[in-house]
């Protein structure tokens, strides 16, 4: 039996992601979820949700009906504390439920599975001779995403639509990407669900890739 700690940058449990992990990880892997926003004080919540125009912004779920925009650097500091405590409790396998980049996290005894480091190389190879359409949660993330994919020599078409708001907007943004001549769409946020992917796929004629499903499928081969 393998114990896996899954960390969301929002509040746990992530009921939208749990079914995907249950479907693809199997019975031999026990998943424990923890959230960066779990048990934060009002003051800490204010700090983590405050950002300036040049700061990197992340979006996550607070509960079934609400989402929140977060300062990526403050999130990373909290993640480091959670990981250190997890290592002290003996966790060897930790999954981050966020496709953002966290370059300064330090590990001592655990394996940290970062979607940014596992998914991006796979997608960059797919996109070498094709135009990628990137669906992201928030328009404020456009510059961050352009920089992220520029490292791989890619200049994706980008559209934004929060997974925590209106499905019609997600579909509309996906259609915009297709009309802009994208060859495929990457739904690049852990908040997009398989149901959302199915809804998008029914409305476009190009392939649609879901980040969280791809991540969990890769992870199932590693654990």
C-alpha cells in the first residue's frame, strides 16, 4: 500500500479532482488531501489573497461554489511548510494539485510530483509542429503562461475561463481557440473536470487534453 499526500492550493478536499484520482490510481494507493487554505486565520487569508499587478496569480477552489485568486509567492511559502511537515510525518510521495510553477520548493526525503514539471515536457513534444491552444482560469495569468511555455519554444494561443464559474464561458473560450487555428487544446488547470472536457469536446473538432487526468495517469505509472 502506497500513501500519497495530495496538496491543493485551495481548501481540501477537492471533490472535483477526487473522482479522477480514484479512477486512475487504483485501490493500492491511499490518498490524503490537504489544502493550503485549510485552517488559515483571517489575517493569513488576507495576505495570501493580496497581490500587485506584477505578481503571479493562481486560482483555486475555496468550496463547491466559490474560487479565490492567490499570490503565487505566498502560496509557495505555505507549500514549503506543508511539505516539511509531511516529510516529518513520513510521507514519501506528495502530489501538488496545481499546474503552476514553484521553483523554490526544497525537498529532503520525499518525491514531489509537480504537474508543471511532468505535464509540460509531454505537451511540448506534442506541440512541436502543431499550434497549442491553452485554456487558463484567469486573464491575469496570461503573461505567466506565455513565459512558462516560451521555455519550451512555444507561443500558444491563450484564452481564459474559470473552471469555477460558467461552463458556457469555458466552451466559448475553447471555440475561440479553435477558430484561431489551434490544433489542440490543453485545459491547463487542475480545476477543469472530465465533465467539462466532455462538454468542450462535444463543441469543437480538435483534440482536448485535460491536465489533471494526464497528471494522474502519469502518476499511476510512477507509484
